[in-house]
C-alpha cells in the first residue's frame, strides 16, 4: 500500500479528515504518504496551532521575511531545517479571526511589546501571510471574515485564489466597497452566513442580490428592521436548499422557498412556526426547530404536512420542554427519520418505546437524560432492546443532571449491545456539561473495557462542534 499512486492516497486520506492521530501516523511512512497527509491536515486553518504558524511564517518568501526583519519582528522557525513543503498552497479554509488570534499569541510569546506596537506588528505579519496565501492557494473553498479582521482584496493573486470560493461567513460591519469587491471576486458562492449586529448597508444588499447560485443562506443575530430590508432580495433565490435563521418573529416569507431540503429556525420569546404550519415543502429532509416554547399543536400540524420525507429532526429548547403528544406525532408522521433529537419526560418511557419501534431506519439518536427526563438507565435499556438493526450512534444529553447510572446497569447495556444480531459497534457519546454519572471512575473502567473489545466507540463532547442540537441550544 505504501507504493500506491499519489491520487489514490489523496482519495484515501480524505476519509481521515477527522482522525488527526491517524494522519500524524501516516506522515511517518514515507515522503509520498507525508505529502498526502499534510495536504489534508493543512487545508483547514481552524486546526492549526502556534507551531504550525511558525512553520507557515518559515514558508514566507524572502521578500516578506525581509519586511518582518526590518520591522524588528523575529520569529524563529520550528526547526533548523527548511520546510519540507509549501504548506500554504494546501489551504482551502481561511478564517481571519483564527489567523489573527494565533499570530497575536505567537508575537506575544516572542517579545515584549507595547500594545500599539503589538497591533502594528500583527498587521505587518498578517499582511505578508495573506500575500502568500493569495499567491499560493490555487482554489480557496471557504472564507470567514470576523468583525474588522479582513485583508486587502486587491492583493496580487486574490482574483485567482478567491474565484472558486463556495462558502462565505462574514459580519456586516464591512464597508459597501468591500462587499462590492467580494461580489466581483466570489461570483460562485453557494453558501453565505451573515452575522448581523449593525445596520444593513447598501453594499451588503447589493452583494446578496448579486448571488445567483446560492443554495444555503444562514442569517444570525438580526433585528426585525434589518431582516425587513433583506427579505425582498430573497425572492429570486429559487435554488435555495438550506435556510437557517435566528430570532425572526415572522417567518411567513420562508413559504416562498418551496425547494428547501433543510430548514433551521431558532425562535425567541413566544415565536412559533404557526405561519408555516399549512405550507408544504415537498423536498424537506432536515428540520431543526429551537425554542418553540411548547406550542406543539402548531408543530404537529407542520409535521403532518411535511414529515413524510424528513430524514433528520431536531426539536429542542433551552428550558427543556418536551411533550408525549409531539413525540408520538413524530413517530406517526415522520416514518423515514434517520437522525432524531428529542426529550422524554419521566412518564415518557412507553412513548420512547413506541418511537423506537416505529422508526425502522433510525441510526442516530440524541436523548436528554436526568432530573425531569428519563434516567440514563431507562434510556439505555429501551435503546438496546427496541432500536432497529441499522442503529449506530447514541448521544446522552446530560444537561439536566440528576441521573445516577450504576456500574452494573452500564455493563448490562454494553453486554446486551455486544450480543445483538447483527453485531455492530455503537458510537456512544455523552455531552459534558458537568461531570455525569457515566464519567465516574467505576463507570469509566467499564467504558474502557468495552471500547477495547470494539463494542463501543466512546466520546465525550464538551465543545458541541459535533452536535446539531442539544437540550441547551444550538451549537455551531
């Protein structure tokens, strides 16, 4: 296998995107494996740490290094050897906030500077890094701007680097001129996420209007007046497949997006999906509803009209409301669900059993446990007994602490799972809001035992990056 051609290795290592230890191991096999591994690792700036930015700065052209030196900026390379690869060219995802933060930390660790000198040096280093990125990256895919952390779009190479960007995340504080430049440089955007805090500029409105291929739109932290300015521009987004919105009182305008495949709404206060309950979205496959505030009849009506094709459903709110009638309706109107996140109160065990029996395609299940919800023991016993043969991932959301899982109950669950037919390893995940009963030492020994046997793959999530919804809210 070590002699496989580069194209083949590149394809294989794509599947190791979330397996950093495995990627590191592959780097040690030979030069070809190393390059294929590095290509995957270095493409996303979010995974890079301070030592990686030392390496990145070591890759700067001599002209840029001379500029740093003349400004008294000395950043020793991580090793005395020159870089093995031109790491900058592998980058596919840029976040100006992450780059700014890492360079700030790096400079603070190198030398003592007055605040004003530190900011000036950060600006100098960032300018040279972005010049290198723009000249070396052949096809950037994702670009994230945060607040005032931007870079000069007139930099040499920016036109070629940015022309294939498909995903843009940005705040709206940027000038109209900057948005105009973006519209010229990024004509093929398929996904935009807008983080709105201030007034909506004409430049932003024109920028949205210029996007003809948009398939995903995500609008966060926005007021009614700001949204009122944007809504008229959305009527031409006929290809929109995914729509995400936070905090809008009226959602009736969403009815125009009849081709939606994913709808993600986070409500504030007493907002509901009432305006959409009688609309039909024939292609809708993923529905995420946050903070619906117990108006379940309206949501049930929506599911009655749109539940048949749903494959993923997440219904949660920050106060942990849930309802047996809603859960039973989900099992009735949404027969094709693969992924589900809902809660079951203490009296909801029979409802949970009905849900598990009805969902013959369920693969992934997030269940809230503790206090007013079902105990961990009840949830585990129901899942191992009634889940279908395709089921592979269970997440225990333990925001509502109060459950107390005994070692013998946990071992009974794992042992029962081991004896299921057909045998399939279970991804067993818990949310780590606080130390849960699963994490007690005597239980962790059992977890480790069955992990080594291959019965489970255990994971504790504390940053929620892998979860769409938990009982405490939306996680990005």
